[in-house]
C-alpha cells in the first residue's frame, strides 16, 4: 500500500520543516526580542508580583515548585467542589479525593493521565478553568526549564538563569495562546464542538433515548496537542468523532503534538551558537522516531491471527477507527509516545505486541525522542552530557561540552535523573504486583497483563498519559501510586536539570581544542543513539522480554 510509505514520510517532513523557523522565533520570544504583546506581558507580570529580575537555579526552582504547587491545590479543590460550581449543565458531582488527587497531579505534571471519562465525569468549568489552564502552564513550565538549561550552557561565570515568571508568561502569551487559537478555529471548522450548551437528547437507531455530549472541546484539544498534554475532552480521546472528525483534523492534531518539541531543539542551537550541534540532536531523535515507525507500521500491517479469517482487509484493524486505519493509527501511536503527549486515535491495547512495545520503549527511554515541549530536549540533554562524559573518559581526557568542563557534581545529577524511570516503573509499579488484587487491576494473568502494568507506569513516570485498556486506573491505590509516579517523573528530572544549569552557568568557558569530542557529525549521532538505547532501556529488558516479547512469541505459537 502506498500509504505505508507516503504517510510516514509526510508526517516526518511536516514536523521537521517548520522547526528551524519556529525555533528561531522561540529564541526571540524568550530573550525579549519579540515584543508585539509587550503591554499585556507587563500587565501579567505585574499581577504575578515580579519585576523580571533574573534568578539563580535555586530561586528559579523554588518559583517553579511554588507555582506548580498552587496550581495543583486549586485544581484539586475545583474537582472536589465541582458539583457546587457553575457551568455544570449536567449537574455532575465532585470527584472522590483519590481521583481528584490523581487528576490534579496528572494535569499539573503535563501527564494528563485520565482515570475517568471526561464527558461523564467533569463539568465545563472543570474542563475549562481547571484542565485547560493547566494544559497551558504545565507546557510552559517544561519550556521554561529547557530555556534555563540553554542559558546555563551558553553563559559563563554567572548564577543567573533568567526569571521563571517571565519565561512562563512569555511562552504562554507569544507562543501557546496564538497557536492554540488558530488550531482551535481550524478544528471548529472541521466540526469539533465549542459550546456551553447542555447535552442534547436524541433517539438511537434502536429507539432508546441517549444524550449527545457537547462542550468547549476545540479549545482544549488544540492546547492538549500543542502543549504535548494529551488529555481528551471525551473519554476515548482523539478516536472520538467530536474530537477528531475528519482526515484533516487528524493530520492537524498529529503534527501539532510534535511541532513545538522539534522547534525547541533548534532553539538550543541559537542559544549555544552551534546550529550543527542542534541539527545532530534533531537527526538522532528523527532516526529513533523513524525506527519506531517502521517497526510499528510493519507489525500493524500484518493480520491479527485471531481475526484473519473474518476479514479480507490487510492489516490489524482491531481497535482502529475505520477513518484512519492501521497506518495512521500507528503513526499517531509512535508520535504520541515519542512525545509526552498521550493522546490516542486508536486503542493501544489492541496493537500487535511488538507495536505496543514500541510505544513502551518510547516512554521507558524518558520520552526523549522529541518528547514533550521543553521536557523532551532537556531530557535528551542529560543523555548528551552522559555521552560526552563517557567519550571523554574513553580517550583519557577531562570531558568538555561546548567549552564547559563536566565535573563530578554535574554527573551526579545526571545519574540521579537516570534512576527516575526505573524507580517509577519497576519499584512503584512492582508494588502493584504484590497487592492482593493485582490480577483484577491488570485484568490479565498472562504476558499481556504485565505489558498493561509496565505501560501504565511507564506512561505515568514518563508524563505521557496514554494507557492500555483494561487497566483499573480508577482503583484507589492506583490513583495514589500513579500520582506518585507522575510527580517523580516530572520533578525528578526538573530539579537535576536546573541544578546542572546552575553549575554550567558558573563555569568559565574554555577554548575548544582538537582533542575535544565533537558534538556534531555521524560519530556523535551514533554514540548518542547508542547511549540512549543502552542507558535508557537496559533496565527494562527483562520486563519487556516477559511482556510484549513473550506475547509476540505466543502469538507465533498459535496462542491468541
């Protein structure tokens, strides 16, 4: 089929082509060189009570933690008190505290894990004031951390990394708001609802009366994709015909979920004045994305052995929307897990075992294959530093990155960050297997049950938010445990990244020499990919072998 070649190539090109131009715009925004909304920016910063004075890494981190803590508290109260608040035409009650905790943590950490169905559980007020607001500011938080790291690398002999409040406001005002407005209007044009009306009653074909859910969906869907959030307005996310009604809306949403993440890589090149270095990182990310696309699409074009006798259609159509089919569903699956997005246009639980493993690997690597807005590039920068450090040790030289010596302090923080995913997935997730009701939670006692568990905690610790169906996400213990994994996955990276930025900013810059390890070119790209795959994925080989690999082998053996 021609789609299996044309569609992936078109998708990769649509993501990469705008990246340099948009990356340059982001640099101008964060450095105050784009001022077309200056009056609104000044008024917003005045409301925040800041004068824009630059902060060291500890002050930057404290501001970030205070802001995110306040956002969590406000959203938690909104969800608990939902039944008493306005814009609730269906009179939906408030959530229980475990689910409210899980949801508030989820949207504050840019995970958007949803242990509920949006149209059946949340009012318009909760969706707009609570969730959509967090979609903006959680994405801006990730971008701000990345920019602080870029400044730390680019500057020397200073403690200043910028001002968190200024970076947050600028990214929301100059980037997210205008882009989300344009995308929301395009989605409304394609048929996505944007309404405050109550749900409409109608009679189904069988004669019974049902309710047609409406709501301000387009505005939330636009920012969920652009901000790599992923939380759906409706329960089945972008597989719902109201969230994703046409082929064009599918392409708009699919490309939007990686656009800003790719652009942030180019922004790095502007800060460090080394565009070749940022291109090398972008190429490494693209190679890993393409490898995932090839494996996932190849697997999904094979017929499901259990259903092959029922259809003449090529490919695995189980759990797929007929509007999109196996190819577009596979592209979305790989892209949404390469980014920390988590939106879905198909049921990931129905993918072939190895195609599902691609999604798991993307998340287990820390979602650095483009990753989330800001989060992807600062996660990848940890691997860049590790690659440079290891290569420096192999040739017997003090490791140097872009003129900055990498010392023991920086590498301690890098190693600490490498423990986040193993602890979040293997330790916290492993506790679930020790619980008396573990079989009920994972819903399957074979390899697929383990795959569901690993996917769920990889999604939580990777701040992704997608899941295999059948996992009891609303279980009280799972709400708390997955909430803890999401917190670890978010701030377990942010704090080390800001600490490293502070260390690098204080260091003097040295003249580059011929002996320095080159951070561009084929050798660097190859070693970076190897480091990501080995260091990022080595801890998870046993569970991958017992989960998706064992399931694939059982399918080949005739066990469905």
